[in-house]
């Protein structure tokens, strides 16, 4: 049987046309993630898999696909859904989509900072209650973003730097954790995490989820933050200990949180939904029309390159 290209979830129309140009049979899933059994079944015999972050690509998956599998192209920059070591052991290339989503993710991060600091949802809820209201000098006061407020960036990589670029326009003072891959910026003070947490008014997370960063923000880290501070997470849910975060938000250890990602996605902890001091979005970081197009096309280009025996544009291994 001729090997196929397996696309477990529908990509954009233009990217799906690119998939068909590869010239191999294509097996395509639907809008929603396939059940695990269907994922393993449809991967069997594939030469390439163009997947998303909702597919767990582990040893079981790679073995179900079979030894003809050449490439797993993830349509995301984060690849914590993929066991890269298991892929490398089997000679399977892994690729991701870095760079093309930095602006979109940084934009959403700024949106969450502004919405959380300036209590946009509290205001929205107040109006929707349809009760009488009038402007007041003490009404719904929030954190001034552009008053020399200190933004602490944990993970000063591509997206972290794109957030810094936007924060400069808001006159925020920027501190960040040191990064081996990023050139130092003159107007950024580099601090180790404990000091960054103590000094920041807003802490925003932009590191990858790895064994080292899982629960990087735990109860002890949250206790280091100011009681007026805001935590923003548009990276990965597992970087934050959600139980500890709920407790910190309830007890006033920190003031508020803006979250685009959750520990057990797509489940959102009901306690987070009930808290008034959270702003929550369903993993929308890269959800811009042009951005998704670039991500999907880059992912397909990565798969096509490996199948053609070429070096893929953005390899992971
Ligand atoms: P990147 O360029 O690789 O940047 C990641 C940065 O994190 C690097 O500077 C890295 O430093 C740093 N880092 C690694 N471990 C750290 C640690 N323990 N403490 C502090 N910093 C650490 O990646 P990116 O393209 O900016 O993407 C970052 C993450 O954003 C992705 O991994 C993904 O999970 C997430 N993301 C989410 C969305 C969304 O829809 N919400 C969209 C896009 C991306 P070194 O250079 O020293 O390793």
C-alpha cells in the first residue's frame, strides 16, 4: 500500500491544497480532534503526519504509524505534545512552526494584560447586569499599565521579545529572565526568577513547557509576587500549578490572572471560572486569520521538504 499523508485535523483551505500537492494519498480528520483509537488507526502506514497540539505523539503513536513514517510536522511552536526522543530514536523528523505566530500571541498577551489590569470584564459584567450606574471617582479602579509599571517576562524568546516590544509603547519597565538564545536588550534588566517575581507588577509567561518548567509557578513562586500583581499565561497551562493559583487568587496572595492556557485542556477548572479576578480565553494565542494560514502552510512545507529528502525549514530534531 502506498504510504499516505495523515492530517488528523482540518487545516486552512490553502494549506489543505498544499497537502494535496505533495502527491501522496491524503487521510484527513475533521474539525475536532480524533479519538485516540481513530488517530492510531489512521496513522498506520503514514509517511508524514501534519498534526496539531491536541494530538499526543508518543512511542505508541509512532509504533502504530510504522517504520515508513518520516516526519511529524506539528502545527504549533510548542511541541510538548510530542515525545521528540522517541521520534529521534525511530529516525522520524519532528518540525514546528516558530516565528510566524509571535505577533499574534504577543497581541493577545497585551490584550490579557490590559483586560486584567483595567478590569474590562468587571465593567462588562456591570453593564450587562442592567443596574443603574454612574461614573465615580472610586469605581472599578485597576492597575495603571502605563505608569512605569514593571512587566516581568519569564522566557525572553521570540514571543517574550514581541511582548517587550509592545510593552515599551506602554512605557512599561521591562525585566526578564536570562535567555541563552536571545541577545541582551539595553532597556531590559535580566533577573533570576525569584527576584523577577518580587519586583514585577505583571508577570507574563513565555517559556516552553518542559520537565524543567512544569509548575515553575507554584505556591512558593506565587507567594513571592506582590499582592497587587497580575499573572498572565499565554504559554502552556502546565507551567502553572493551577491548584496553587486558585488558592492565591482566592486569598489575595496575588490580585488577578489572565489565562489563555490551562493545565488540563480543554477542561477549565470550574474554580477559575467562578473567580471574579480572572480573564480567561480558550487558547487563542495564535488565532488570527493570517497567522493560522502561515502556521498551517509552514507545517505542510516542513512535511513536504522531509518527504522530498530535503532539510525542513523549521526542524526540532
Ligand atoms: P522560544 O523563542 O524558544 O522562547 C522560549 C524562551 O523560554 C527562551 O528564551 C528560553 O531560554 C526560555 N526558557 C526556557 N526554559 C526556561 C526556564 N526554565 N525559565 C525561564 N525561561 C526559560 O519560544 P517562543 O516561540 O517564544 O514560544 C514560547 C512558548 O509559547 C511555546 O513553547 C508555546 O508553548 C507557547 N505558545 C503559546 C501560544 C498560544 O496559543 N497561547 C502560541 C504560541 C506559542 P533559552 O534560550 O535559554 O532556552
